């Protein structure tokens, strides 16, 4: 099911007479392709959950339209939209068994949609098997682990055979290992069912690992839309560059002068066709090349061996980060006795941004962001 959002806006009124209205989502335009998993990503308060609740009908848009396929569902009640919603806190009925929790949505079907008991049980066991909880059907929620409860919540959403599946930070209550396992399961389930899915999270690693497309939001405004790797490799502004990546991008104060990029006093890179100006410089951790004769000089703090990679921790007066983290191949023999460390840079891992607007300034062969294609 294709989902189209047209100029979708949500404004919350002020709680006081003199206060300002809060624009939670501002003119969100996007077409979610049929059968894709889309991650809405951003910090708390960016409008991602509000967008999700408008799609499912729990929030009414201030303006704009929502289409499921060719159907305008903007004013349609949630129960008639054909959506499955999974909440952050699972929202299971504690007095019911797993089987009863999964059956509950089907028991509320009316009229022509009403199923027989045997049909309801067949559906319940089919989705339970899909999420691998078919052996837990007689247990109650308090007898399950967090990961198992989340699977029950997903099964309850899927049993209705929804046109669209909506997941609101479904992994945030799980520990690290369960989070990893469950996100892999969500991706598997989505691929097997082919249901168009919207996944809300503030965790960029989660979004990048399972989404076909990510939408990065800030203060209700969409910053960038694209395939996860494309957005990581080609951020449109400093916010997106800083939000994606673990370890995070290293940001420096820089200057473009005479077609060259300077970080502090170091002449590090050619920047053809860029006007002379002060800039912010972002360098991905993997964008450094350990080079004793390299143009960028930093103060060595520490070397962390991580197996196949080495993380060089350093500082610089030009850095906006407390420390600079550079990831290089473990085959490099780092001279830890030296107080300074030098690097060459990979141009495609270096981004420069306007100091006032923080928008990306392109140079050399850096391509413009690729459009998302179905």
C-alpha cells in the first residue's frame, strides 16, 4: 500500500494565552512506496511520533492530506484505515493470555469483516508462528521477557492484516542484545509480509540497519530523505551529518582560501570552485589516513585497538568535538611515543558547511543527493 503525505502539518495550540503555538510537523511532503520500510528518524521533539499518529488517525492534521493508495483517509477514523500500530510500551492486556491478546482485534470485527472462531484461531497461530511465539500462546504477559512481549504486540498488529504497519519506538524498552535481535526480526517479518511499514526511532543505528528509506527530521521539518547509506555518505547539512554515524562525525572550524581548505594552519585539501570563507568541516572517523607526512596535525591522546581497526584519539584547537576519533586499519603501526599524529584525508569523507546556514557546500566531484527511487 502506497502512503502519500501532502503538505502534512500539525500545530498544537499554546497552553497559555500569551504563549506561542507549537508547530510539531511542518508541511511534510513524502510518498512512501508500496512494500517499503521507512524509518522516521530524529531527536526528541522533532515531530516523528506526531507524524505517525496522524498517519494512523490518532492525531488530526491541522492541514494537509493523507492518502492510502488513491484513498483520501485524512478524515477517516483510525478503525477504518486498516493500520496496525505497535506502541513503545507494548500495551498488552495483562489479564489475557498471548492467544487472547492476539485474537482481541479480530473479535472486534463487525459485519462482513467478521470471522468465524476457526478463522480467527488460524490467523492468530499463523502470525504467532511468523513472529516465533507459537509455543507461548497460553502464557500471560508477565510470564514473558521484554522481547517476547514486543513480538506479541507485533503479532496483534499483524493479525488484522493491515494495509500499513506503524511502529512507535518499539525497541527502546529492550536491552542491547534483545534490541539487535528484535530489529532483525522486524526486518524479516516486514520482508515476508510485504506490508508498507513506518518505523519511528531516535536511534540512528536502528534506522539505518533496517530501513529501506530514512527520513531525518528536526523541529518538525524534514531535513533529508534517502536510502540510509546515501544519506550517510551525502548529508545535505551539518545537522544530518552530525546525527548519523557511530562514532559521530568530527567537526572542525575551517577556512577556504584560494581554492584550498585549511583546518587551523593546516592546508589539508583542494576545494575547487568554493569561494573564500569560514566554514565548518566534517570528517567521518573512517575518512582519516594515518600518514606521518600528512597535512593534518593533531595532538595524540590515546590509541584504542579494536581488532581489525585502530581508533586514534586526538585533539586539535580547531576541533568542535572534545576529542577527534580516527578509525584506521590495524596494520598501521602507530608511534604512541610521539605527541602529535598526522593524517591525510579521503576527500569523499570530508564535508564542508556554510558557517551561517550550516548547509552543505559541494566541491570537486561530490555528487548531489540521489533521489529515492522505488
